[in-house]
C-alpha cells in the first residue's frame, strides 16, 4: 500500500509534487487539481513499466482519483517501478472538502 498525503499537506506542498490525475476522461468535468497531469490508471502503469515517465523519475509524485482507490494503485505501481510516489488520501473528493 502506497503512502498517503492529506489534502491540506498537498496544498501546502503542491509545488514540490508532480500531480497525476488517474481518473478516466469522463470524470474530469467535476474539476481537477490545478496543474495536474491527466493520465488514466492503466496508462500510468503502462508508461511506468515501459520507462516512458523517465522525465519525472527524480521528482516527487502524487496520484489521485475520485475516492482514493485507483490513486493508491497507481502510486503503489509507481513505487514498485522506483518512483517516489504517494497518493492523495480520500482522492479528489477530499480536495474541496
């Protein structure tokens, strides 16, 4: 299980992270975290395994989805591939709470 960061912690450290939104495209209409990169869960995992995320390998990464489940999977897979990744606790639902 990936480490988690709270919404308030992420907001205060936002400039320190590359934020990846792993939701599907049809979920984005409800809003996103400013400057986040949209990369659906499956694509995130494939890109990490195919070494297509090397440009962000040395950065801290935070993943998120709607509720936290997929974000956790994404962060866990990124960690397995050697990235420094955490997930947003509670997902996007916690961002505006």
